[in-house]
C-alpha cells in the first residue's frame, strides 16, 4: 500500500508530528506558504486555456507523478544512505518526467540539472517499499512533482514541452517457446513491463496476461504481419488499441518485437538489447526501451515528424531526400526554421505567452533572440504549411499574421 506523500522526508517525517512547533519549523512552514502563493500566482497567469490542461494532467494518473522509482545506495550510516537514495530517486524521476514531456531531439540537448534545482520542483515522495541496514538503503519510491513549478521551470529554461497524451491501449507481453506461449518466461517479461510506470506515461497502457488458449501460431502470424491474426488478437484482448510485445533471447541479444496498433497507428518494429550475462536485467531494459519507443511514436505524430515502426503497407514510408540534404519548402510551406515577432502587453503577459508557446504541438526548439518592453523576436522549428502553422497557433489562442514580411504572433 502506498503511504502518504511527504516533502523530502518520505514518510519518516510523520514521527515528529506530536512534538511542539519550533522556530525552525515555523520558518519552514512560512517558506512553504510563500511557495504556495507563488504557485497560485502562476496558476492565475496560465489563464483559462492553461487551467484546462492543468486539470487534465492533474488527474489520477498525472504526467507529473513518477511512480516505481528504484534506488539502492550505500553510505557511512543508514541515515546518510537513505538521504542519498531519496536524492537519487528525485533525480531519476526528473529524467523520466523530461522524457515524457520533451521531444527526443530537444531532450538530447538539455544540460544536467542540479539536485537543488530538481528538489524545488518536488512536492512529495511516497514509499512503496524499503529496506535498510546499517549502511545500505533499498527502496521503491513514487515522486510527485508540482505541475505549475515544473511548467515555470521549463519556461524559464526555454524548454518546449507538450502534455498531449495518447489514448490508453492494451499491451500484451509474450514469450514464445516452441509451440507454447507465456507472459513471463524465464526472464520475467511481463513483470518487466508491470514494473514500469506506464499509467503516468504519455502513452498509458494496461498490461494484460495471455489466455491459456492463445496459440503460438496466431502470435507468429501476427508478427509476420498477418492482418487476420492481428484482428483476432485485437478482438480477444483489445479495448481500443492493442500492442503485442514479444520478447526473445538469442545468444547475447534480447529482441523485442512490437506489433499491433497504438495511439500513433499501426506498428511493427523490432528493438534489441545486449543481455550482458543477465537476461532478466536485459528484459527490464528492453521493456523500458519499448515504452520509450511507444512514447516517441506518439510525440512524432504531434510534431508532424516521421513515425518510426510504421509497417510499409500502411503507406507512411518517409521519402528520401536527394543528396541527403533538406528539401526546400514547397509553395505555401514555411521554412523549418521560423522567425516571428511576439507581441505582448507587459512582462507578466510575456511570461504567460512564452509558457503557452512551448505547449504548441509541432513547435520545437523555441529560442528568444531579443526582448523588449512590448515584443520578443523568437525562433522555432516547424515542419508544415503556413496554414497548418496558423491553425496550430489558433488552436492555442494565438493569431499568426504576416506584417511587412514578418510573422507576428499575438494573443486572441
């Protein structure tokens, strides 16, 4: 059973609840009130559009909750080991959160943030399970981030992000052994998927168990792209989209094949992971890579990029560019790198607009070139026509017009 969230101290901070309030505790409470006031201020700045997004993300399976973070640390004593473990959990959770919200191309360019920066964004840590010794701390923890602090942090660092989530799918992990089908096999394949925090992902999924009557021939036919076999599996297991994840160990390689349909459409892709002498560890890494592949496919659909793992017969193959160079924009299309002037009424208005700009699907690598009292020149990447760019801005409450050869952005 998950224990209540407690900022920075796990659940152990409850031990002193009955003690009298000291001056230090009073100061801490006052600082927490200050942070609450700042968050409420940001909430007001986000406007009605931001409010709608926040309510969606703050649902039971919020993007800003990162569950099942495992740590194993040692130190000079139990207290130091636990403190180190908590810090590691917060840092790992922040990396997972950034993987969810940020496009892969942007994520690769981000610097490492300090623990002090990350800790300011954490609103609590819950302990699922933990073990301690005199020098060691082993735990599985859930880390909760404050949604509004994270959004402000990303905006302050000019990091574009998106909260768009794919429709929930069913995921069926399978292991083939001759003519038999299992969910786990000797590598704990289904457990590897269940140990992931899929419910809070941008591609949420329900992990299923195979039924006793599932035939290996049906699975093999589905892996080969047989439409009837895929339809049979969808009918038997799917509630919406269904992805079958087949794991297989061959020599020093763990291979994963993902087949079916996810939020991005039809999928048939293979991934590989080095076993390295530990097949169960390889299965865990392979499951994590599989989830990342599903997330990246979904993000590609929102950014207008090529979706990886699309079967050739689906008709989504990306056309090669002659000479390996980027093709020029077609008539009516904007260049991939766009320069625009953003108009605003003041600093607070600009802060709100910049946050909203980072949430526009397809808009990437937003940079501020110059800033004045009433306007900012920005550069961003966008692949598509001018009409599509204007539609994307319009859906997010902006007007995009051309004025004397310059693209101008303003709130509607």
